[in-house]
């Protein structure tokens, strides 16, 4: 009963958030301008994970999350934090000032709830603090490059970033792949992987910027949506900045896919030469054996 009430309230709030923006972006931007960034900015990685009862394997979910946390702890710029959101707190994770847990208040009865958790995290941050920076949408099984945070904060375009370049690691086949394209709107890394967008997130003056998260939409159209809906022009990160872990049996795609994991994993991808794999993974601070656990 409580879950149903919350879900109804969340749907109504979403409609309320997006209505003034979609009806008249220019007027909304006049009231809520994109301001200069603050010297105290940071990148907040928003990480929604499975509800325990929905996870194919809760232990695998935690193992994957542990790898992602380790990758963030390797960041060359310390101005980051990670918010993990779920109905259930992972008991194998050591939370601290950098890595925090936020309890999601409702069950979706087996349906995917990633988008709703991202909105919940954004609203929570806007309600509880006044801070400037970028919100990065990160799945709890992917590996960010050690210099990703540094690039975003040093380049600091005030709008956001997307990742046209990256790699996919097929955990079932133990092979590394790269997208067919590095430019354009399809078959790039940002088109293939949800862990590929950072958007400006400014709660210093009001809570309105949560709409940037709410109106991102599907990751395949996120860059276009953010430009047309909220006036944010995302800039490409110029280097391969993420490893997308696929075919490990414990993701939404593994649950929902009609085809087997290898076919999905390799669609729109080409294999990296075996002689290059160790160097590529080493630049991320990881290895084939680490990603295959």
C-alpha cells in the first residue's frame, strides 16, 4: 500500500517537474538560468542497483558494485562521490563520505526501476544540500577511467558531457570490444551504454535543476533530449572513458533480452586485438581476471 502511494506521488511530481520546461523552455530558463560553476563543484555518480528480491544473483550484484567502487577510488581527482540507491543496502560494501547509500522507499513489483531511482536521488540531493557540479549516470557494474572526474571538472563547460568512446567487456566470453563508431548518433559508446552522460546539477539557488535528470530520457537519445528539452549542450569526452561490463547474468538487459548474452553484447561492436587488451585494461587499473570474477 505504501509503495503504491509513493509511486503515484512520484508520477504526479514528475509531471509537475517537466510541465513548465516542456511548455516554454525560454521562459523557464529565464527564471532558472545556467549560472557560472562554483569552485567547490564535484562529480556525483548516481548509481541505482537492483532490489534484492529482483536481482538474479544478489552476490553478483555486490561483486560488480565493489569493482565499480574500486574504479572510482582510483580517480585521479578526489572531487567525486557516489550515491548508491536501492530498496536494500548491500552488506558487502564499506560506505563512507565518498560512497553513500540512499534507501529507495518503494518496490516496483518486479518491473525495472532504474529511471525512478535516478529521479529520487536527484530530488534527494536538491532537497538536502546546496551544491554545484555534474551528475553522472553510472550503472553499478561499469568501470570509469581514472581521469574521467578530472577531465569533467577541469574542462567544466557548465552544461555536461557524453562518452562517444569506450569499451565493452564480455564477462561470459572474456573478450574486449569497442563500438563501431566514435562519432554520430548511433553505434557509439553513448548509444550502446547507459553509463555515458554527465549533466550539470546546480542546487545552490533552487531545486529546479533536478529536471535535468528527469528529462534525460533513454540514454540513446539523452544528448538530443537534454539539448532540446532543457538547453544543455553536452560535450564529448575525447578519450575512451568507460568499460561497459556485459553478459554477466545480473543486469536488466540479461533479464529482459530475448536473445542470448553474446549476441546482444556483440551487436554494433568489434573485438579489440588480443595484443592490445592488457594495455587497455591496465589504463583503467583493471585486468581480464579482475573483470571475469
